[in-house]
C-alpha cells in the first residue's frame, strides 16, 4: 500500500472515529425525507433480488440506517465502514445485522461473491488517483450481472476537474477530512474504464440546506 493511500485512509478513519456519535445523532436516517432516494434504493433492491441470492455490501455504511432499510426490503445485506467506532454504533443500533471494518480500496470479500454493492456518499473521500483502484475492487467482488449504486455530491459542471475541500473541524472535533466532488460524467467514465456498464444516471437538485446537486449512478458488471 502506498504512502498516499495510507494517509488518506488513516485520516478518514480518524475523522469518522472522532465524529461518529455526533454524526449518528445528527443523521439518524437520511432517507426519511428523501422519497427519490428511497425509490432508487427500492429499485436497486428489486434488481439485486431478482438476479440471485448473493449478498449485498453497503460500503461506507456509517450508522447503518441504509443497511437496515435494504434488509427491510428483503436484501441479504451487510455493512462495511472504515471507522471502527462508526461500525460499533451501527452494531448497537442494528444488532441483527453484520457490520465490518474495512476499506473500499481493498475489500475483504472474495472475488465474484456479491450480488450488489451500495456506496452512498462514500467515494467522496477518495482522491482521484485512488478512484480506479476502488472501482476495480467493486467490479472484482460483484458476480456477473451484479448491481452497483453510487451517490455523491456533484461538482460544478463548469469546474475544471474535481473540486476539493479540506475540513479541519466538524461537530466541534479537530479532524483532517478531505472531500472530492465530481461530475456524473467523470465518475461514469471511471466506472466504464473499470469494466462496469452504466444503466442509469439521475441528478437531484439541492433540497433544504444542501448546497450541491446529488448524482446517482446505477451500473452493473457484465455477464
């Protein structure tokens, strides 16, 4: 593992360990007032369960509420998060589900064993140079025909490449956390390079206090 990989993973893990309780309290269920997101998640669940019995990984599962919603839709699902403290909170909130500590740059999952992979607002912490590695991992663990659903805050379409923000404080905690915002076109291009086939692209305008549009990409591993 390169030094740059170690640094961004270490910083992200430490940041979410520090803010985990406050984050879980502030966002107990981000889907409550988001009907479009719920509809997309339901469509993802329907496609996964129709394809086969293989499990789904919620990568960047945080407090676990999205993992729990997928479970309620009949999906055999488990969560993966880089933060041990966040994974522990998810286990406390949802003791009937499995939550593992792990990194999307090197998933502890055998080849071609997942029917689906969900990554909601988790690739936003991955620097550009590591995105191909992440998407290659996603393709590796999916079965042929397996589904991938991504969501992320969008970059300004007029921006020249990826927009970057570094936060040194959140929820009153001193942290070092980086955010990377991209256009749907840029992310779709990386998915294609990784050997995944784009099926749908949805953009939602900002709601409430949100400042950026949200993008959702549904892709699959070719059979």
